[in-house]
C-alpha cells in the first residue's frame, strides 16, 4: 500500500460512520413497529424523493454506466434513460393507487387486492428472489471498489457493506433509513459532480479533444455513437428488450415500492415521484461524461472501475488522490444505500411471511429477517465473485418487469383480475425471465437467436406474463373477488373524500 | 345621515342529510355509484395513456430510426453527435415535463371528481 490510498480509506470510513451516525440519530424517533416498517407514513415529498433517489442509485448507476458507455457507446445510454423513464410509468400507472391501497409491501398489496393467501405466498417468494438478485451485485461491486481503491482482498467489500447495512437496518428500520438515504443521494451527486467538473476543466485545458473522434477502447468512433446493440436485427431486439425491462421493471422492484408507503397520501406519492424524476435526470447527466472522458484519457483502463480510476488519470497528483477519495466514498454510499433499501424490503417479507408474528414481537422478527436478508447474498458474493455486476442488475429488472409489473397494472386498472389469473401470470413471467437469468449467469456470449432471446428475456416474457394473467382471469370469472369494486374505490379516490374504503390494515 | 343598519344575511338552510348523496351511491355500490367510479378510472387511465404515448413513440421510434438509417448517428450539433445529445441530455427534461403534466392533470381530475360527488343532489 502506498500513501495514495489514504484519502480513499478515510472517505470510506467517513461514509460508513456518517451512515451509522445518521441511522442512530433516526433511532431516537423509531418507537413502534410501524416506524420500523414505513416510518409511520409521515415523510414529506422532498425528503422522501431524496431518499428514493439515494436508495435507487446503485452500484450499476454509479460505477456501471460510465464503464459501459466508454466500452460500448451510446446504446448503453438506454440504461440510465430506462431507469429514469421507469419512474414516469410508475407515476402514471401505480404511484397514487399503490399508496392508497394501504398496504406495506408487494405481498400485502396482492393479498388485499385479491383476498388470497396463495397469491401472497407467490409474491413473497418473488420479492425475496428479486431482492437477492439485486443485492448480490451490490455486494460484488463493493468488493471490486475496495479492491481497486484500497488494494483490499475481494471479500472485504461484501463483508464491510453487509455489516454496516445490518447494523443500520436492525437499529433504526425505515425511519432512520429515510434520513440515511436522503443524505446519500446528495453525497453521491456531489461525489460524481465535483470530480466531473474538475476533469472537464482539465479536458478544456488540453484543447478539448472530441471523444467521438478518438480511437479509444471498444467500438470505433461512428459505431460508438450509435444507440443500438451491435449485430443488426439482434442488436435491435436487445435494445428493445432492455427498454422494456428497465421501463417496466422499476415499478416492480421491492425496495422502490416499499418507499411509497411512507408518503402521507396518494397526492404526496405523485409529487414525490415527480421530484424523483428531476433528481434522477440530474444525476444521470454525469455518468456519460465519465464514459466520454474515459475514451480520451483511459484508453487502456478497465471499464468496471473507470469512475474510480479516471480522476487520478486526468487530474493527477494530490488533487487526483483527493478526487479519487471522493468518488470512492460516493461508490461506497451507493452500495450502502441500495443494499439497505433492498435488505429492508426483503427483511420485511421474511419477517412477516416466513418467521411470522406469532412467536416473536414485530421488531424482533424484523431483525431476524434482516439477518437472513443480508447474510445470504453476502455469502453468495464472497463465494462467486466473477458474475458481471451490470448483468445481474439488468436481470433483476427483467424479472420484476415480468412479474410485479403485470400484477400492479392489471390489479390497479382492471376489475377482472382473479387470484388464479394472478398466480398463472406471475409464474409464467417468473419462469420465462428466470430461464433467461439462469442461462445468462452461466454463459456470457450470445450469437444465436435463441441465446439472444434468453440473454435479454423481457421483450417476450413481459407480454407473456400479461397475456397469461389476462386470459386465465377471463377463464375464471367466478373467482373475481367480491370486494373488488370497493377496493378500486379505495385505490382511485382522493383520501379526503369521505367514502367507504373497506378496512385498512394497521401494524 | 342615518347609521347603516347591520343586517345579518343568511342563505337557505343546508340539507345536511342530503349533502353526501353521491358518496352514498358509491358506498352502497349502486348503478350510479359504479358509473361514477368507472368514469374516474377511465379518465385517469386515458390521462396515463396520453402522457405515456409520447414516451412510447420515442422509445419505439428512436432505435428503429437508428436501425434503418445508421447515418443519423453521424449528424452533429456543435460537435456533439445527435444520439448523445438526445439520450444523454434532452430525454431527462422531456420525462420531467411529461411527469409534471401528468401530476397537474391527475390532481385536477380528482378535484373535479370530488366536486361532482360531494355536491348535493337537488
């Protein structure tokens, strides 16, 4: 180890300490089980939107996009575009009704809407599956980052992030997490913005060579600017499938959905989502800057850790070390915040549906659930360190788009949904996208059409899930729950109207 | 000049018992109540479709356009190729604008629905 790593070590320690400190500060407010799960539903839109942004901007956004853009070019811009556009779909189709449903988690929503314990069970399994599929690359990214920035062994990152998340989630639950997440959005933005500005200044001083005219790594110039996957028709399919997965997957991510319950009402849920659109749009202006500058300055650098290495390559000297420390701290914040949010969502489901509340108090079973939620993907990340980070995140989106998206959209807007239809559709979407996941985690190169279809399954698995859910529901009309009309009243009417909305569950 | 006489002006007595007539139609799941709720659902769903349509056109149209005419990617504005400008920058204010439109109109629809339902049936 040389002296150059000291600022980065300090940054990582500072982020971890600040996260724990804010978490403990939040603990003073956490008194009831409801505080632990949904912050007793009193979080204001601006704070809640920062928290959603902080939670959502993961390793893939902070580190992955820049490297992908440098190596593959403009077609990778569809990732951040899709991750933002997903919130527009969430806003227009899901946000307010989901808040008004009065449910805490996706399984809660499914059970309340369809009155079926079996649908709830299927949803619980799916939340855990998607949550772990998304947690796993966060822990892996942490390993990569600490290895690149500090020279630490690969297993250190997952263990450190896992421990901090666990302490934080177990001590404060959702309320303290809201403060932590909001802090981490602004930290991540600063950590990417300040080095970007410094590097752009250096770049202008160097005569501003145009990144698109540089030979660089990966695709040659003209192809680098083409926003399509390579390979003609296959490239077009891959691009469309990526668009479907990211646009529709956001609404089905368990850690995103759980944040909507912390809004005071449906109107606030909408306004929160709008602020989220602005915060994400601003943040996603930055990773392509790193990708483009990487093309000029880091021709031989590795794409995975481009964001961490670029400041040192461009600025150099002590300034470069300090900027590297800043992005390292930001990356560490990205792992912490996304993993915390996912762990809470998975822990909530495990504690409610697997452990149950009969044996333990609500808070105790939530803490038990948190241990299981964090330890499993953490062990996986230590055991299997070589699966691509961006791929696993993309697949989590594909699974979410193929399962929870149809359930939410049809459940909110269509009277005719039945428990049988929901289960059939969820299973069809899960098996379809899950086959793709299993296939692509085993092999990476896709040249035949079958391999292409499996490696990016959303474009066919999402329509398959919708069609199955719709047609099986149509075939079982006698199963339409009797409380459906009243439930739709609750989903779609403003809260201040005095209407009969059925019973609302309270924890 | 005489002092102006203070006069207490009051409206006709309110029929408080009849004020929530239409909310009761909804509560009791009558045919009228069902019509009121379906019309709200239809209005909001149509709004969602109207807001998402421009997004669909962009998301479906851009890849197809670049697939059919790859030379488009070579066009530059101020030295920046068009794909970077559109997908790296312009798309975000576009999404925000659509979202803002949606929130404004969805809230208006809810206000109108509340007025329609809370007004007395006279």
